[in-house]
C-alpha cells in the first residue's frame, strides 16, 4: 500500500513540474533541466520518507515517472 501512496503523491509532484514548465515555457532549456532535477529530488525525498528504503524509492520514482510520461505523451498525441 505504501508503493501506491508514493506513486500517487509523486504523480502530483510530476503534475506540478508540468505546470511550472508550462509557466516558464520561454526560459532557457538549461533551467528546465535544473527544475526537473529539483522535482526529481523532491519525489525521491518524499518516497524515501514514506517507504524508508532507498532502492524501492528509486524504483518507485522511476515507475511513477514512466506512468506520468506515458499519460503526458498519450494526451499530447490526441491534442
């Protein structure tokens, strides 16, 4: 159940990243990369706080990022 909770909270974090990326669409691409690293760090810290396992946290973060990327690319394909 912890994995499910972490994935849901991390999906909220990835949604926040997409929103801030949309707000800063005219920024330099380097700033978007730095912003992604910061949001990735936040997702890992949140997951590690809940799950207390670095390996499981990292795998769960990659899973949530893959799920969110698939949603994002699927929606961009239809719009």
